C-alpha cells in the first residue's frame, strides 16, 4: 500500500513531467493558467508543487494549461 508521501510525490511528478514535456517554466505555466482564468504567480506555483499538497482541481487546471491530453499513473 502506498503511503501519503508516495501519493504526494506521484502527483508532483505527474505535473512536473507534463511541464517538462512542453519545456514549460513556472512563469509560462502562470501565463497559461491566467488564460483559463486561474490567477497565480510563478513563485506560488513553484511553492505549491514543491509542497505537493495541492488539490485535484489545481492538478487538473495545471495539466490543462500545460497541454496534457492524458495521464499515465504507473
């Protein structure tokens, strides 16, 4: 059974991988999020992802902004 930390790290990894595939910085992610109505700064985004304790809504918004079409869980 996965621990909470393992789930947190997986969520962070999924988001970071989506950004890396697009060559996207946190500044660019903030701009793309703003285009879909989500206001946040690059610094706040970087901190949220580093902590990993973000909501599913935040994850979906970021994946959409990063142009992610599907997610691999394993």
